[in-house]
């Protein structure tokens, strides 16, 4: 489920960038890396243990924020839209995340479910 929601984030961003092209609005998404946040801390059982051990290899929240800060403030990305970033650089998402038909469909379903006809 987690992976599906991340895929939907990328697809939604892809369609938002397409729809806002030429307006001056930019939309990009990113993968911050494996960040040691409180995610999974209350999951209990084996999962909590696994996540706890894994966090020893994770980056700090400050390091995880670097790409977000880069996208919000760097002249390098000014005017660029529709990108997928990792470690402050453009990266290529999965093949599924590059599917324009899926991006359009997700947008349409989201608009219908929320009652927003945008």
C-alpha cells in the first residue's frame, strides 16, 4: 500500500505539471531517501523491531530535507516542472510512474471523488 501511494504521488504530480504548463506554476516531486523519522515507531511487534534496526542506516531528518529545500530555493530548478528528484538531482522514476494515461486517470478519479471539477 505504501508503494502504491508513492506511485500515486508521482503520477498526480506528473499530471499537475502537464495541466499547469505555461502558467508559471511548477510542480515537482522527490524521493527524500530512507529518513529516520517516527514512521513505524508505534507499529508494534516484529515490524517495529525491523524498522528500528533499519533506522540505524537511515539519514537524519535534516539530510532528508535537503532535496525539498533545493526544490524550493535553488535557481537551478526555477521554471522546471514535472521532475522527479532524488539527492537534489533529477532522477528517473519507475516505468509505472511515467505512464501519462495512468496520471490522467488518477487526476480524473481524484477530481470526481473530491467533488472538485478541476
